[in-house]
């Protein structure tokens, strides 16, 4: 058990041995809402025991900036958890690995590899545009009485990531694509953050259905990825990497050479690291991007006037004669605001990933001991009425100034910030932009006749997802049912 830090005056919920503060957390609210409620009672900075773990919860943007940015290095650790250890072979990934110098060089390698395919290159744009073309074609010939857009969107985003990571593009019903979608779903269902298994590591000693399902899905994932890795190793050539896996293998080779010269084995990026990074790029790339797209679509169904204004902007600055390109982004500020407002009002990762203090430090002048877990409640920061006018309403205009120019908002951090900021941010932004602009250029989304608008409450699993809903699509002028 970690003792409460001496001299700290961070208000703490009551707690009992073993159970921690859990008996005081009744009500069944998901953590982001529960913490927002507790912040009203205990103040924006409070602590509680999650099982045996002393945990500080941060609910305002000044404290969040301190944790993520100003003292970002102090709080760049990650707790060790049973499920994520299984998922990542004991932290050989980026997101769930604790702070260390190996993690730093691994993260740098991943960052550089992403940059090779990300913003500024036409490569990613071509990959996304080709996935968008198939998605549009599929949506435009779909059920006229209404359908759930989620499977088609997820498949399109998965295809983008597959092309990016190992250079494979799948057709609609490809067996390998189905396998990827299936194991990913299985992991998403079983790894939901904050599950009991992660609070009490000894729970893994008991037979546990969800843990064995997780293991099965991980085995399927590993078989598939190992096969891809072997193929890539056999055909790897000097020069331009073909995809992310090539770039990682090249980086691994560099790291091996560096190890030979300085001789430190612990500092080495291994084949396991390459495999876990590819797996994570998949998981992170698919879940977050498709969920964000589905949230934005859900809000557009609630606000047809917003959809219409985006389409007006597209008609004025792009037209219907050519596809939208990344270079159009500067000309489409309103669409950017719609994307931002979607990520503000429904952040897919409402309490980020748990951080830990890697050294004794402080938040808001209060001592925080090494090893303390810190949760940043981005939900309450994105809904803080002191900083957002009518925070529960979808109003993209709040990201524009009087002159119609984009403004940056200090209380808006959907990707986190600092040493643990999302490595996929620019990739994600480019994808969101290309997907939404292309979809809205070519079609209009409506509710099926008589259907209620989507439920906006959401369901928290590993990410915050909208509940299933149905849409109908109508082609816009110049974009017939062939999707062109
Ligand atoms: C971490 C958001 C897309 C890869 C994170 C974090 C957030 C986030 C909030 C945690 C930051 C923290 O713990 O402080 C998002 C959103 C996305 C998105 C909103 C899309 C809309 C992506 C994509 C990739 C990616 C496309 C990669 C292909 C990662 C990785 C981390 C991460 C590897 C862990 C970083 C670390 O712990 O050092 N993301 N993400 N994300 N994201 Fe994303
Ligand atoms: C999603 C299921 C995959 O099979 C494995 C995976 C890897 C990385 C995780 C991702 C899952 C869920 C969303 C996460 C991402 C890392 C960063 C991202 C947690 C579990 C965010 C934003 O929260």
C-alpha cells in the first residue's frame, strides 16, 4: 500500500483497507462523470484510493498543464497493469510503458517513422483518399431506410492503418481484414480501463473469462503480426521504407549498431518492441479515429445547420470537380472547428491514460510523492463552465474569433500535452480532415424517417463511444450512386 503523502493537503476521499475509496463511489457513473461530480464536493484537485492505489485526480486546466507540460517529465510514468502488460509483453510499447531512457528512444523512433508517412507527404493522403473513395461508394449504395455507419467507417479506418503499417490494402470482405477487425473488437471488449483485474493484480490468479478471451485475441494478433514482420524482414531493402514496419525495422537495426558501439543491452529496441509498436499503431489508430468520426456524425445529425454550413464552405473553396486535398485545410476553417468541437464535447479518452509521478514533485503547490498515480480528467476541463460558454452545447463557432479566424483555446487538450502527448496527433488530424471533408463534399447525412436522433450519452469502454445509431445518405449534386 502507498501511504498518503506526508504534509500534503490534497483533500482525500475516505478509504478502507483493501477496498480503498470504492464504497464511497456508488452510483455506477463512469469515472470521468464521477470525478467531475466529486470535484464539486472536494475541489478541482482531490485524491482517492482506487483499491490500494493512492490516486490524485486533476480537474482544471492549470493543474493539467502543470502535470502534462510544466512538470511533464515528473509525471511521465505509467502504472503497471495486468491487462496492458499482457497486451504489450510487459511494456514494450509506447502508451503503457513506464518512463525510461529506452522508452524515450523508442518513442523518438516511432515519432520519426510516423513523420515519414504523416503530414507533409502525399503518401498518407493517397492512402486515405483511396479508403475514402471505397467508403463513399459503399455508403452511397447502402440501405435507403437507414443503416448503422459504424462497421463501414471502422473498416475504412482499419484499411488506412493496415496500408500505413504493413502496406496491405484489403477489399471489403477479405478474410485477413475480418480477422483484424475481430481480434481488435475482442481486445476492446475485454481491456476496458479500470477493470477489477487492474486494481487488484492478484485477481488474475482466479479463472477469469474476460482475461482468457483477451489472451486468445492477443494470440491471434501476434500470429498475424509475426507473419507480417517475417515477410518484411525477408524483403527489406536499403533506402526508402515502404511502410511503418520497414521504418521501425530500419530504426531497430540502427539501435543494434548503436548498442554494439556503447555496449548497453537494456538500451536496445528489440523485435518485440517493433511488434508491439505495430500492434499499438493499429489499436490506437483505429479505435480513436473511427470513434471521433462517429461522434462528429452523430452531432451533425442533431445539427443539420452545421452540416449545411460545412458543405457551403466546401462548395465555395473546393467545389465538386475534384477531391479535397490536405492543402485545402487552410481554406476550410469551419470544418476544423467542427472537428475540434467534436473532440471537445466528447473526448474519446476522457481521463487520458493514467500517469504516475516518477519522482517527488508537486501539483498546485501540494506535494505529490514518487509513485503516485495521477488521472487528468479532460472531460471536466472540456466542460468547465468557467471557460466554456454553455459547455454542453455543440457550438463549433467557439473556435472562431470575430474575424472568422481560428483561435486556440488553452482548455482544449484532446491529445494531451507534453512528453506523453499523443504520437499520432498529426496523423489523426489529417485523417479526420480528409475523411469528413470528402464525405460531406459527396453526400448529406440524415436521420431515417421517424428515427430519434442519436443518443449522445456514450458508453465508456477503452474509449468513450457513441451508442449505435442509424443514418441515411443522399448523394450531393455531381456525386451519383457510383461514388465517382
Ligand atoms: C496517446 C488521443 C489518435 C497513438 C494518446 C493520449 C490521448 C490521445 C489523449 C494520452 C495522452 C496522455 O496519457 O497524457 C488521441 C485522439 C486521437 C488519437 C483523440 C484521434 C482522434 C492516435 C493515432 C495514433 C495514436 C492515429 C497512432 C497511429 C498514440 C500513442 C499514445 C497515444 C502511441 C501513447 C503516447 C505515450 O504514452 O507516450 N492519444 N489519439 N493516437 N496515442 Fe493517440
Ligand atoms: C485498442 C485495442 C487494440 O487491440 C489495442 C490497443 C492499443 C493502443 C490503445 C488502444 C487499444 C485503445 C486507445 C488507446 C490506445 C493507446 C492510446 C489510446 C488507449 C487498447 C487512447 C487515446 O486512449
